[in-house]
C-alpha cells in the first residue's frame, strides 16, 4: 500500500518532505554512510593505548588484527543503531517528515526507518572491507573519496551561486573555505607519506579520514 506523490511513490511512514511531494534532501538508505565505522575505528584505536587487553591484541600480528576488526565491527554496529535512532528522532520531531508517529504504525515505521539506516551503514562498511581485503586499496578511504568527488560539482556550483547572489557575505568565505580544504588535503597526504613506515601510521590514517569526512560534511552543510 503506497501513496502517489507526483511521479514518485513513497511507502507509508518512510521519511519524506512534510508536504509529501519530495523527499528530505540527503535522507536516504545510505544517510549514515561510513561514519559509524570511522568513529568506531578511532575509538578502538585510541582504546588500544588505554586498555592492556586491546594493546596485547594489537601486538599479536594478523590474528590480533582480525580480532580488533571484529571488535570494531561490533562497536560500529552499536554506533549505527544509536545514530539511526537519533536521526529518526530528528526526522520525527524537528523536520516532521514521518507520517505515522503513534500507535502500532508508528512503532513499525520507527523500526523500518532505523533498520534501513543501520543496514545501509553496514552495507557500506562491508563494501569497504571487501575493497581492502581484495587488495584494491583502503576501502574506507576510497568510499570517502568517491562520496566527496560525487558531491564536489554540486557543492562548487552552489558556492559559486552564493558568491554571486550574496557577494557581501560569501565573496571571501567561499574562497577561504576552498583554500582551507585544499590545504587540509595536502597536509593529510604529506603526513600519511611521512608516517607510512611508522607503527602509528594506521591511527594517523584513520584520524585523517575522519577529518576529511567531517570537513567535507561541513562544507556541504554550509553551502547546500
């Protein structure tokens, strides 16, 4: 059972625009992207210096790395559930984008929405792991890079449009953000090359990836 929304069809209870005519921008199956996995990886990496059991696992070679990866996946799953629930509450209370919010239909809609967000995040994490295991490259970095590149034309177009429509406010802000973005990427690449042979290089890569994702999200949020 679905409702006709122009040329689109929307399942009841699935997040959409309050007027029912178009979906909320950026709200889809992959809304969480790989963010829970990045956060979980950083948490586990930092805990290896604080918890002796995790520190021993880190020094056990390949087997220890596999165990840490499993722990990271579990933490990532927990974070994805928490973030999905928070996202659902935002859509429900702040955006009013959910049709069914009470009773049995409301509970079912909440389960479906949260489950979809979690499944999307886990699928992205699985794809990243498969890319890494097949030797193509760092799966997490490649997914982050693909997402940034895919959004770049739209972001640049929006930034240029803002410069011309409101030059007093954005004529200096947009170039400054662009320069900082390029400088940050250059710094990350240089630090990654310098730490390539260092035992702490893994943590540096993860921190660099999270910084790139956060900066890209800030850039999109500012000019979207």
